[in-house]
């Protein structure tokens, strides 16, 4: 971006200066980033932690008595009348979960 002096006709590159941030603001930003990265490591509470691989994903069959299964069954029956569910499996993928959380946080910041 250039700035032009209308009186003399000279132009120069505009230098943008960073916005001043107080020491308290810097500390707050640092701690919020640490908290964010720590929260990204967490997985949903209803996931089976014993079946959570470090790399890749794991399919976990849902029990017919679980609340998660009942919710899916209810939503399915509202739109797919006359069909029946044979089985429901949850995909547990830590990497995709962390990407989802990061993207969600980015959208919250922009809105």
C-alpha cells in the first residue's frame, strides 16, 4: 500500500505499526492459548477412552440402551419411516476432533 502526498506528488510505502498490548494483555493472551491447547487434547466425555487410538480411528458399536443410540434412533425414525436400524457405530478419531475444535474456535473468533 502506498501513501501519496497531494501537495508534492511524492509517494511512499505505508508502514503499519503493531497495536500496543499491555503486559497484562500479553499474559492473558498467553494463558488463554495454553488453556485452548489443553482443551483441544480433551475428547468428548461419552467417548470410550480405552478404545481411543493414538493414530487413526476406532469404530465403537453403541449399545441399544445408551442415550446416544436412542437419540440417533429418534432422529432416524423422523426421516426414514419404515426402515430399521441394524447397528450404529461411533467413529472415534482424536485428530479430526482436534481439527474440529480448532475450526470451531476460529469461527467463534471471527463472529
